[in-house]
């Protein structure tokens, strides 16, 4: 007879614990399924390579491949529903039929979460792009999940409101995608995270039920706050179809400066000084190391500073102010700049001040263009991590040294190791630019980077999420009890494992 | 015969404070003007003019003796002068008009500039005026030409490249014309107006902003210059451009054809 106890006696010292990747047993989309989809959707909302009227493969490419062209799905079918009801009908059908689904927004995610692992059905929210309501007294905006961030910004501008979120991908990413990735971005320092600004959500659950929590209340303490679960869950618990969010009064005056620093050690003292002097009008404090600045300029992102201003600079800081009174703000900023320039031991070499909105935009273009510049330079390995502020440069340098010692800092392998990020939020973007994505480089970087981050008690994903890229590394930032409960929650919402399979959870 | 001693170049750059080009213009309810309570900055063409003057100095070094900027406008125009000084101009002149006064017209401005140039004669004179080809608020595009006429000077408008030979007292200016580029040679003194492609203006650097605070700005009134800036034109009505009607999506080619027919578009008979 088989002795259970003898089995349990085998040593279980497998550290660090690796979670076996469990991809659920799922079915592919068939012609039979398409017959059903055709009943509920117009022809223009269905793109499929299945017979009888197959579209060319190329039409599916933008949906199957991610923004970095690093992750490649093999989906045969994309559906673009226009209403919550349509989403619900599709999801219910797929749940009954055990068909995997990938919810897709603007497909700008950076961890491979928005493309299929295999041939899951893609549900694109692109056709759900209407503003449902806006209240210009409270500033509460209710919109379809497929609204593009930029168009919501444009919508709010004439009402003198701004969206509490802004990021480099604003021209393509959707509010549903932002909520699902809990995107941080460039305004977090000022307006806080989406966990605070999102007031309500409408979500289609994996069995097709519509969870309507689209309230517009700032205060609502009535038990479990379920919507929080969907913020940052990367589409693994349901499909967000509507978002209610608190927008902020538009600042009446904005200014920015780019400061050139002789050494990284000055960033933190500078941050303290800038916070002290600018206080409530400080709205961004972004760190850019010299190498990535040079890449941005090389790839034409924004107008470069003059040579005089960049000479001897080890890094740059972009400071933005937003306030209600131009004269007051400018006075504050000017006295800050004066004190910085005239200090006995200056923290900065020099800097430039934008004197027109065109220059204001141009300075931001340098910062916002970093992601794009890095992608133009080569194949980026992107690690978006939280580490203590004083360790920013150390992490970049140690990683570069590690790659050098592995003999990978060379042509044909890694070209650059660069860092930039939201100092105000403790968030560093460590980017390793290689000539190609190769197992060799990947093996040198992982788990090296994750272990480094764990050593500083940091987070392996400050903003971009886990997606498929980091499932195996989740344990560096979440302990076994946490992962266990995350799995239980997933099981509860999605017992068949149809929604975004293979993502987030190991 | 020995060549005459080389005269050094004195440059004058007129600048104007305008509603920033990125601001969405709103017409006032009385339809006589626009909402001016918005972000202002230096007229972009003037910014290019200042940049060009500073670049001329970078190229010609000591041959450029002075770069003066002048503005004719309300008290807040002083900010625009400071910006120009921070970009590298040496000194400013502010011909101040009251906040409530109507905006001066090109002829008035050109006469004020002529008076400024006359005043500068005793300080070495002006050899080169570089100015925007137009201001983006009134789009008049006349001041440079009128000034050259009043002074009886050469003019090179819509410049995309300027090469000055100080010793020979001439300048070669490349102009953007309809068919392409035209290069003209002019004798100094000269009025040049700038086109967009002449250069890309620099950011104001912090050390230069600090220095600019200490640079002199001379304040004058129109009566100091003996000029009358009263407008000769009356604005009857200001209206917004017609609203763009958004496009629509169609589901099929048939629907597209039907929509085109609806809109009165018919196929061309072969
Ligand atoms: C140039 C650039 C700059 C960036 N800058 C930042 C930055 O500063 N800060 C930051 O946090 N991120 C940044 N990102 C990454 C960021 O995660 C995404 O840009 C954005 O938040 C994702 O939105 P999206 O609509 O493109 O979502 P997608 O990429 O389509 O999807 C992302 C994830 O959300 C899921 N998802 C999408 N829509 C829904 C929905 N309606 N319901 C349920 N799940 C959904 C997807 O399945 C996927 O897992 C940047 C990306 C780029 C390309």
C-alpha cells in the first residue's frame, strides 16, 4: 500500500520557493463560437483569421504583439464590443465554453500583460470610448474604459480640469488599461495614485455578471471596497468597462526647469530643498541620468540643452510647478533658483528655465521621450522598481558592473545601462539596452536584478505590473502568504481561469 | 588708400509680448476682441530674431558691439524684455503704454522704432534690425517693411539664413520665397525679418537669467519719442473660425457610398 507519510518526510527545503507555472486547460475559438459572436456584434467589431471569411494575419498583428515587440500571442480573433452588455455576453459565452480571454486597452503595457500567451480571444475596449458624464462642480468624470487618456485630457481642458494621471503613452493608452495597471506616471507626486482618485468602477466579471460600482461618492464606507481589487489586477479578475474618477482643477500656472547636477549624491539634498521652498506648488521631480539624457537627444526627443549647460553634468532633474497664481509661483521658483545658483556649495551646475509653453513642452518631451528613445536605441530590458532613493544610482551602477563582469557590456550584447524615474515616488526605471533579446542577457539580468531589489526591500514592479514578464519573480516582493491569498481571490472570481490566463500569478 | 577702421555692429531687436501660440483663443462676448487674461509669451518670430542676434555674436565675437532689445507695450511687456536679456541681449528699452491702451498698429510701431534708432545715433547707431516677420496676434506682417521704408534702408524679409560681413558692411540673406530659396546681398544698415526656419531658440539658462536681472532697461513713453500710437483702424467684429464638424465611422463600403451620395458627391463620369 502506498504510504502517504513516507512521502511527506522528504525534505522540502527548496529555497527560494518557485511557483510552478499553471496555465489552465482552455479551448481555442472556433467557427461555432464566431457564429455566436456574429449574432451579437456587427461585422466591423470582429477581426478573425478563421474561415469562412478570414482577415489577413497582418490585421491581427497590432493586437498579438506588445509595444516593445517582445511578447507575441497567437490569437485568431479580436472582438471590439461597444457596450457593457456586449462585453458581458461575450465573457459569459467564453466562460461557459472555457475560452481564455485577454482584455486589451491601448496595448502599451510594458510587461506583456496585454497580449495572449497562447491563442486566447482578445477583447479590445477600443470601441467603448464615450464620456458618460462630467460634473464640473465636483470634477467627477465617468467614462467608458476604452477612452484614450489624451482624449480625456482634451475633454477636460475647456472645463478647466486636468486628469490626475499623465504618462508618456497618453496618446494610446486607455483609462481602463491605466486602472488595470494602476499606472503611476508623471503626476502621482501631486495627485496621488489611482487607488485614491478612482471613485467607482463597472466591471464585467469572469462569469459575465456586471459588477456595477460606478458610484460618484468621495466617501463611502459601506463594507469591503471591491473596486480596489481591480485597480492594478491587470485584467486577471474581470474586464473594466467603466470608470468614475475624481479629476483636479487645472493649475492656472505651470513652470518647469531642467537642472544639471555634477553628481548623483546631490539629487536627494536637492529634492529636500526644492520641496521645502516650493512646497504646495511642486508637481513633479524627475530624475534623468546622463546616459539616458544623451539617448533622448540622440533620438530627437525635445530640444537639447546647450553644451555649456550639460558639460560636467552626471545627471539631470526636471522640476515642475503647478499653482493657482502665476506671479506667486514665479516668485517662489525664482527665489529657489537664485538660492540654488548662489549657494556656497551649489547642488547644481546650472539649469534652464522654460520661458514659453513651447519650451515647457520641449523640456517635458525629453523626459517623456526616454521610454521611446531607449526603444529606438535597441532592445530594452525594462525594470521598473522601487528602491530607497539614495540607492538609485547604486542599482544602475551595480547592474552595469555585473554585466561587465559577465562580459556582456559589448557590441552585440548590451549597449547601455541607464536609469531615470520619479524621484518623488521612489520609483526608478532601470533600463538595459541590448542589441537583441537573448537568453544570455536575460540570464545575466534575472534573477540578479530581482535579488538586488529584494536586498534593498524594494518592489520588483513599482508601476508596470507583473504581466507575464515577472510572474516567476513575484515572490521577491510578495511573501508566500500573500501569494496564497492572491491565488484564492483569483480562484473565487475566476474558477475556470479564463480571464488573462498566465498573467500576474505564478 | 588705407581701409577705413572697421565699424562694429550694433543690433536692434524689437520684441512683442503676445498671447502664447499654444493658448486656445476665446473671443469676448462683445465680439470686439479676445480674452487676454491668458498666458503670454514672446512672439515666436521675435524669439527667433533674438536668437539670431545672439548667434551672430557667437559667430562674429567682438565684431558685434551691442544687442539691444526694444518693446512697445503695457507694463507686463517688461517680462518679455527680461526673457530676451536672459537669452543674451545686452540692454532693453521699454516704450511703455498704459495697460488699457489699444494695441498699437504697425505704422505707429515702425515710427516708434524709427525714433529709437534716431536716439541711438549718438551712441554709435544701429546697423542691423532683426525682427519677426509678423506677430502672431494681429498677423499684420508689415512692421519690418514699413520701418525699412521710413528709414530708407535695405530690407530682407522672411530670412532663413543670415551671413554678415562686418568689414564689408554687407549681409547675405537667404529668403524663403514661394518657389524655394532666394539669396540676396544687402548693404548695411538693414532690416531683416525672420522666418520660422532661421533657427531654433535656446532655453534661458539659469546663470543668464540671473545676469539678465542686472542688465539695464531704459523706460520711455511714446511722448518721449514724439510718436502717436493711436490706432487708425476700428475693429468692427471678431469672430471664431467655423467649428469643425467631426467625422463619422461607417460599417461598410456600401454605407460609405451612400453617405457620399447623401453629401452630394457624385462619381466622375469616365
Ligand atoms: C511610452 C510609455 C510610457 C509609459 N509610462 C508609464 C508611466 O509613467 N507610468 C506607468 O505606470 N506606466 C507607464 N507605461 C506603462 C503603462 O502600464 C501603460 O502605458 C498603461 O497604463 C496601460 O494602458 P493600456 O490601455 O495601453 O493597457 P494595455 O497595455 O492594453 O493593458 C495593460 C494590462 O491591463 C489589462 N487591461 C487593459 N484594459 C483593461 C480593461 N479595460 N479591463 C481589464 N483589464 C484591462 C491588460 O490585460 C493588461 O494586463 C508606459 C508605457 C509606454 C509605452
